[in-house]
């Protein structure tokens, strides 16, 4: 037997051994359904009705891992197909947030609701995003058609948080046809956005010429469009030529062309043409997902496994854990962390 119980269902399915697994918890037959499941089902209903508070709360619950993200995504994944996801990456100081501000204005003027997921560095103490929502894009803060959420990386490499994809799917389910993902801009390793977005815009500045040479393999692999921002600065024309040359190499290898635009997000010079190109490349049938579904599934499995191992290692070293003595030794600054690693691995953690 398997049921979803309609829009507010508890995602119940029967499994072997007589226990019943829901998307959010496991219980025995005859046990009264916990209030937590009912509350979560209510949140999902409100999300599907476009409730912004429900969207925020569900993203928080997924970040904190107090909700079964897999069950939630199984129910909501189909909503993803109705939303265009644009990833924006580039080095620090490239003007990504200013560009996002302009993109919001453009799409809101066209009547589209816009969600922005801004991936920020995390506080090493709280794990929260350091930059935060309130210092970004204040001109749109009071617009009910704009949702802006900062996501802390929480130590996750690749420019995206481990829950960025889930957050994007939740935004789609809430009825946002446009989702912008702005990544932490620290270079080639941040091109993980390629696996999630329908289109990836790499934003550079004239001073990034040396960076282009260092990162050109990753940039060529990840970019759908290049934009040289702050184009009034010296060296902009040289960088545009370099990028176009790299694009020609890609075409020679049988890959699609990567257009290069010279823009100023501050003065808006060149932005209409850039936005037109984004529209053309994300229109129905012309966008292409970069990460094959099987590779995406494998990535999610590996992330889930890694998080599970990390959680079990922390539990083993904590007070009351199987290796609490090792944890206390490490806290005192004594012992060898690698000896603790060996002990945990030998114990099958």
C-alpha cells in the first residue's frame, strides 16, 4: 500500500517488517500520527499556495535537517520544470549582487515573481550566512513579489550549500517562475552551480584577466554566457577579446558558442542586450541542464552519506558517545586527531 493523502498528505507508504515509514518520521502500526507531521503537511499546503512564510520556514527546516528533505523533494520535484533557474558566479568584487538587483527589476517589470538564493560565507561560530538578507538589494525588500534568502555555505565547497537545490525546488513550488542563485565568488571550484541551473552567467571584471588564464578550463566548462562588468575600466576590451577567443576554442571542439557581453551593472550600459540573451537561452526548449539526472542523483547520495558520517562521528566523540574519552582528549588539546580518526574508522563510524 502507498498513499500520499492529497496535497496535505503525510507521504505514507508501507514497508517490510510491519513498521510504517512516512517522509518525515517512522512509527509503528496503530501509533497516533504526531503533530509534527500534521504541522509539516500544513506548511506544504501553504507553500503550494504561495505563502512566503511557509517557504522561509521549510528552507530553514531543510537547512537544519529536521525535515526529511528526500520525501519533500519527491513530492515537489515536478514543480521544478515550471521555473527557470539562472546561476550567477564570478570572483569577489565582480558586482554580482548589483547585477542581481538589476535582474530583479527587469523581471518584476515583466510581471514575474522572483526568488533569489544568495549563497554567502558562513559564520564559523553559528553556521549562518555572514552577509545576510538585510544588506542586499534593499530596493526590493518591500516588494511582495520578491523573495531573497541568504544561504550559508556551512563549510560546503563548490559555491553552493548542500541545500541549495532543495531551496530552489521549494521556491518553484511556491510559484516563483524565476530563481536566481548567486554563488560565493571564489573561482573555479564554485562552478558547482552548473549542475543546478538552466543557465550559468559568469560575471568578470577587467582586473580578472589573469584569473581567466588560470581558470579557463573551468570557466569554459561552466559558462553559458560571459559578462565583463565595470566595462568602463581599463583592460575591459582586452578581457572581452580573451573571452571571445576562448569561446572560439570551445566552438572548435564542437561545443555551443558562449556569447560575451560588455556591461555596467551600475549604469545599466549593455544590460538590455545581456538580458535578451538570457531570455533567449532560457526560453522553452532552448535551455539545457548541465548535470545528467543520474549524475545528480549520485551527487545527492554522496552528500547524504557524507553528512551522515559527519553526524555519527560528532555523536561518537560527544559526551555519552562511544568515543567520548577521545573527544575529551582532543578538547584539551592533547592527543593526535588522526589517531581519533583511525579509531573512528576502525569502529565503522
